[in-house]
């Protein structure tokens, strides 16, 4: 995750679609990757789905870090977070609050396979 995060920070990097689904991305990995996501000038699609099927996965700490990145990104338009059931209502609230930010440019969101109840969607 450190290598990918550093790669995304490079000014000549033109990655638009990053698929890290089913890759054992945990809270620490998200924190490491977040700086690269935030500094990328070209990243449009981010896929972090499928972490639930693995031994490791990210939860509230990871989604809160990701929420801040998405809320402040001028380029991330598509986010795939399917099958990340370790995220609790607290984490989902933080993520959905980021989407209320007027600067957020997200147009496509995949939340399939998650357990999001009324509290998480509030």
C-alpha cells in the first residue's frame, strides 16, 4: 500500500481507475493510501470493494479517513465500497456526511453487499 500511495503522488502519474478490490486493505492501509488518493490529480474511479471476503478489511477508522479524501477530491467521481461489512453505522454516517460537502464530485457509488441500517444512513 505504501508503494501505491507513493506512486499516486507522482506528478507524471496518470492513473484514472484504481481497483484495489479484494486486496486485504485494512485501516492502516487506507491511512497509508489516503495521502496518495488526495494528491492524485487524475484519479476518477476508486474500487475498494470486496474486503469482507478476506481475513482483513477496513472498518470505521478506514472509512472515516476515506470520507475526508472523497469530500475534498476534485477528481474522484466513482467509489466502489461493496462488501465491506466491518463498517458500522458510525463509519457510514461519516462517509455519507462527506457526500453532503458541496465540493464532493462523486457521481457513482456502489454500496452493494453492505449492512447499512437507518442509523448508518442518517
